[in-house]
């Protein structure tokens, strides 16, 4: 087994459950036995919470959650937890403001990610910008949430910010799309010196002929910096006679040029198998949005939306998941390119 290092801060209270006894088929990743950790009707006026992002905050944890209201419109809600398993939610939606401090709420907002870069926390989500597009806000205290410029024109989804600048620039993954339930999509990368102007767009990787990611792919959790490269958990989608199936995949990107893929697992890491993944508002969905990870032990807790109805957690270790991705890697020529044409 390799000895890969996380180049991140330790999180000694990372949520964890040991691997269950007995043989295990597939990737070295296992579900929390008490999943789902967030069920239906979790807060007043919210029917479902799913596709949400969490992270350490002080000696506890904080998260931004996709709350599907009882009128069907999604917004983002703030949650707090002592153990990252049991969550308390604020009843009101996050009150976004503009640069002048005036209320500036999106028409809708869903699938948020939460990433800290230097001393600022960034929330990234999908919203209406005369079509589906990326919305962003920043905070330093989780009390004031200031909207910043939309990075891209429509149509775009699944934006994921890297947790540090690379070569002096902010770097973000995204998935250009259309205005509907996009039947296509590759992952691209963009850079910005100031979180306002974005350019240096690069292709990272696309869908493949592998069954589980043959329709489209999209970013998932914020990449984890390791001695082997950026560890990326992403989602892959296939089409069946019963609709789409969303699975979780894994790849490792070059540390200095993350548009280049070093390793890409040809197998899914997690696919819908349990009742809370197979049955729900949108069945057969495992949608990764965040990790909590500890650099001292290599423990990783992966948070994912299940069937657009629940939140689940799965566990793995850095050494095991990196070894599995490398042992089952199938990198195509376009994956290794810089991503410019």
C-alpha cells in the first residue's frame, strides 16, 4: 500500500465508522450504518435536504444545505453540528446581500458547495441568471453573506472551487450545460486573479464509454490536496430505460496543472444500492458534494445526496482510495492534455 500524504490541516474529530466485517465488493468505501443522516421534513417549510456541503468550523462543523421548500423551490440553508452527523438547521434561508449590504436573494439556489480559501469561505451554487448558471457568495463569519459576481454566463452547473490558489490564481471546476436536465457534459477548469474575472478555460475530462459515466460527468466535492495530486470525487451519469443513474467516481489531477488527469478510475466508487439511494424524489442518485478529511490519519468522510431526498455519508482512507484509483485507472489521451484547442 502506498503512503500518500494529505497536504491539509488535521481534523482530529473527523466523523468516522470502521469498515464493516466480511468481504467487500468493489471500491474500498463503505456507507455509514445509520444513513441517511438527514431525512425528510428536516426543518419547518422544507420537505427535503440533499446535495449539501459541510466542513470543519472551529471545534465543530458547519454546512450549507439544499433545502427543497414545500412549494418546490430550492434555497440554501445554514446548518450546525458538533459531530457532522447530527445537524441543527436555521429556519430561515441564508440572507444574501450585495456589496452595499442590501438584500440580494437569488430566485432559486441549489446544490451548494462550501470551500475555504485563505481566510474567506465561499459558497457556490446553481441559480437563475437568465438561465441556469453559477452563483457565488463569500463570508468570513457565517453571519454576513455577500454575493459576488456570477463567474460564467448561462448555462453552467456543478461549480467546485479548489481550496487554495494555484500559480497565484483562484481555480474552479464547472460543467457547461443547457437549460434543462442536461443530457451531456464535461468538466472544465477556469482561473481568476480576483474572483471577478474568469479565463484560461481548460478542458479537464469528459464522459467515457464506461457504462456508469456514459452520458455526462460533473464536479463533486472540493478537491483534496495530496502528495499524489488533487484527489477529486465527482459524479458520473448513465441513461437507462428507467431514467438517469448517478454514481460517484474518482480521479487524481496534476498538482500544478489540474487540467491534466494523472489517474482516473474506470469503475464507479459508489452507485445506488440502498433504499435511500434507489427510492426518492429522483431515484437512483448518489451525488457527492463534500468531504471532511484528517491529514493525520488519512480518514475521509464523503457526504453525498441520495435520491434527491436524503443526505448520506460514506467512509474511506486516503491510501486505500488512491491505491484503488491507480490500480483501476484508465486515462484517455484527452485526459492528459492541457485542455486547450
